C-alpha cells in the first residue's frame, strides 16, 4: 500500500474533533483535526479564482513547507458550477494531509 493510500484510509477511519472553515468568493478551505490521523484539509476552488485567492493558496504552501501536490490525498475536477461560488463554471476539490510528506 502506498503512503497516500495509507493516509487516505487513516482519514476515513478517523474521528473529526474540530473543523475550521475559511471562505472567499471562489475558494473554500476546511481544516480538520481528527484522531488518529491529525490534521488534514479539504480545498475547493473555482475556475474564476481572483489573484488574492490564488495568493491564499501560495500562503498555504508556505505554511505547509511544500506544494499542495506533495501532500495531496485525492483530487476531483467537476465541469459544473459549485453551489457556493457565484462566477465559476467548474471547480476542483483537493484533499491534503501533511502526514503524507513525513
């Protein structure tokens, strides 16, 4: 089993202890604290993200100390509007967990 598959299974078996939501017009970041996996994030962004929203993702990468791709658990792209985004015609979901990089 790969490290990504192991961490994904651990997330699915974990109990969520807390959730923080950060919200912009075309970007959502859910930060979960769970046991036993620890912290993981769900990121949803639309195709019409602003420059400021893109900078939020850059800041997240700085916080993580690596690119999102290096800690990615899963990714899905959808060719229809997200119900929380007003402008986008499509959106992407990415789940990340810093534990993948350990």
